[in-house]
C-alpha cells in the first residue's frame, strides 16, 4: 500500500492530466482506505493526497468541507442524546478529516466551532459503541496532530481521561490503541501540564498494555514508548 501510494504521488506531481487520470480511476478513495487501515503510515497518505489536489480545486474543496464540518458540529450539538446520530456524525467526520488532511483549516474550523467539545462528550456518553469510539479516536488524532489549538482544546475538555477510558474498554481493538497511543504521545510532548494531565488520567497503564498486546505494530510501539519515556523522564510517572 505504501509503495503504491509513493508511486501515485510521483505520477501526480507530473502534470494536471496525470492527477485527473488517478482521480478518475478511484485513486483518492483507495488512498483514504489505506490511511484508515494503516494509520502508522499517515505521513505517506497525507503527502499523496496533497499531491492530487490541484491549486484550482483546493479552494472549492475547502469551502465545501468547511460547510460540512459546521453541519456536523451542529448535528452533534443538537442530537447529543441520540446515539445513532452521534455515531453517524463521527463516521462523517472521520471521512471528511481524512480526505482533507492536507487542508488544516478544515480541522481547525471543527475545533474553533466547539466541535471538540461535542466529540469528546459523545465518546464519553457512548463508551460501548465501538464504531463511534473507533471513528472518534481516528478523528481526535487528525484534529491534534498538526493543530496546537486542537491539542489545547482536547486537554481543557478532559479529553485525556475519556481517551484512556476508551483504550481501557477496547484493549484488543488495534485501531483504537494505535490512535490512542499516538494522541497520548502528542500530548506529553506538548507541555508539563499536559504530561501531568495524561498521567492523572491513568495513561501509563493503557500504554503498557498496548505495547504488550501489539508487539509487532511498530508505529504503536514507538508512540507508546516515546510517551512513557517522557513521563518517566520529567515526573517519574512510569
């Protein structure tokens, strides 16, 4: 999957016609599927998607995406006590963020519109809904990975506690664990306060458990060990 995407990226950079051929053949959908199935190669998927977005199309795509993001936030806020609507909104959100990963303004709009609050609340309320939790973790990672404000909102809204509970509840779900470890890694790199919040949420236990359960997932192992190392180094929280 990674090698194919690298090839597509090389071809896409040649000219506009090459990009159009790739998109017409379903290249964007294939890359999005690869990204969701193999999040440890996120940098490859992001670069390939970015190479397919021509300058002429970017503005139109962003405008449509922002409008849909705002609609998702509104739906989550209005239907906070309806599990089906929350699950559906999380599914729409992860697809939208994934397809617009090269447009940080889209995720930024979700955060600034208080979408992070709505997402964390939904994950907190419906802990037994695996689809919601899985899509929620993937969305949280994309909202935090290149967004300082996203990480700040996540910490302020008690996101670390909710994330740790999700990881604890779904220990054998690899996608939940890898996104959870990657998010925790981002948070402990952020600040001393973030490290303490992550520790108080009980992150050390779920990080150790994730490493033990998925010893062959290099992306997960790296993220978990980095997070644990920073916690131990600064505050002796291993």
